[in-house]
């Protein structure tokens, strides 16, 4: 591929010497190039990175990098981090990301509670809220509860005027001066099925009255900021991938329901109609107990029934059977477990699910290792933090939200 003075002379997909995607100095792709630079600034941390290094790692020209970093500094998103000795000539100025220059809100709507977090550009949680919720109380009651909890979030050390959404400065962009700047937006994660692209709910298991409700648009009107809606499991999986979990893995979430978030080759897999990951409603017992989805013998129904009886070993065995099906279909590298129910007995679930996967590996001649099983980092807050990444990840070129 011929390299031009502006960066690259070809299509997407070219890579620089360090394996980073090459930038394209076209006006229409300015945000793409900015995302590349922002991601490298974030990865560099407080130590910072020089403009020359940014040019080398992105494939952009030094002039293009200078223009991008000048805009980022003007917006307050980047700042000088000192100087670094050079092998020749004057010391290089290094730049760093300013994490507090922007924030995003992540909301986890469960069937019986709401968790919300406010995170900075590094993804660090700076405030959090938790409140009871009845997902069946009707759209007005649920929207009002979400708005109230989100409005209560604050950036530490600011006055009450720095309310997150719906302030006088809600049309401000990240990095502009003023205590009233609004966040990038609000990411909302809740049980599916739903249409991620349109932000419309389908027949949420156990709450069919939500079928067809445009949650994204309704919340955006109420909060006055952009809103992205996704399944709780997808949001958690995105957060894990952005946080450094590599390869292909499944995040299995067991709380008031059961679902899966799938990451294939580093990207969240949502499926052709954004409905992938309805893991809990695979039938494993044709004449089993009825499930709230209308079928019988679903993994979710059997697993939750065992939990209700206090039989954690049986719940883990059932969860392991479902996980083994998933491993067999997708040949993934890792299974991560999360959710309130798992958090109550993490060792038992890891042991039980791991035993089923190890037995499967032995049957197939794969020795007794099996696919590794671990508890996902983040705990009960992981879904809310992942929901915030629905807004942050695309800013750094790390997501497709």
C-alpha cells in the first residue's frame, strides 16, 4: 500500500509498525483519527506519550497529529505531562489524557433494583447510586426513577449546580469550561430481548408489557443527553473487553435472570438482529419446569429453581451444562461468571461450572483442563460500569455502540 503525506493511501484495515490501525487523514474520518490518538493517550496513562510516538503508532503524519492534539488540548481533553529525554535534539514534550475532562453515566436496570455509576474518561467510577426498582411498575414510574437516580450523580468536589444531565449547559461538549457541562451521555443496560440499534425493548422476560417500548428515545427526551440501550450481559462483556480481557469469551450473568454476553475476537457479538446471548432460554429438559419465557426446561428456569431451594451445587451444575453447550458451539477461550447470585457463592459456582467443562474436555480427548472459568471482575457493579462504556468505548475507537 502506498503511503501518502496525509497518513495512508488506501482503505481501512492497514496497520502501523506497532500493530495499531493506521489513521486516514480524510475529513470524513477525522473522528476515527482522533479516536486513535485518544486511545493511545489513555493507554499511556500519567506517563504520557510524545507526538512523534503518536505519529509512529497511528501512521498519521506529524502534522496531522499536531492538529489533532491541538484540538484535544483546546477542548481540555489532553494536557502536557512533562518532557522526555530524546536520543538527539531537544527533549520531547509528552501529552496525557485528562480523565476528569469528561464523564459518562452507566445505568443497570434489573427487575428489582437500579444501579448507576458516573465514570471519568478512564472509566474510573467517581460516583454511584443504588435504588430499589419494580420493572413492572409501568413506564412512567420506571423512567421517573431512572431520571431521579441519574440526576443525583455528582462529580466529587463540585457544587450542586454540577448536576449530571439536564443542566443549563447540557449542550456543552466534554472538555469545555464550566461546572455545568453535561456528560457524553447515559448508557442503559437491562434484561433482553431488545433491539440495541433502535433502543427498543421487546418482550423482556417476565415483563411482556415492555414489548415495543422506545426506551432510548424516551430517556433521551427526559434526560436531555444522548442515550444508548443494550442488554445487561452485552454491556458487561463490553466493559470486560475494554478493561483488557482479550480473545473470545462468554460472560454468564446469573441474578434475577440468566443471560450471556459474547465477545468474539475482541468484539461484542450481538447477532444479525442484536438478539444474540439469550443464553438462559436454551431448553435442556423438554418436560422441565415452566419458564417465564413460555417454554419448559430452560437453563434459566432450572438454575433459578435450584437457587430458590438453596441447592447451589445443582444450580452450578445446570449453569455448567449450558456453558458446555456454548463452549461446544463457539469454541471460546474463557467463561466468566457474574451477577448477584454468583456473587453470593462465587467459589461454588466456579467449581461447579468448571467441573462440567472439565468433564466435557475429557470426553472429547482434551485432557482434564477444559475451558477456564473465573469470576468476572467488577462485582455487582460490573453491568453499570459496562453500560457507561457504551458511550466511552466508541470515543476511543474501542466499541461499536
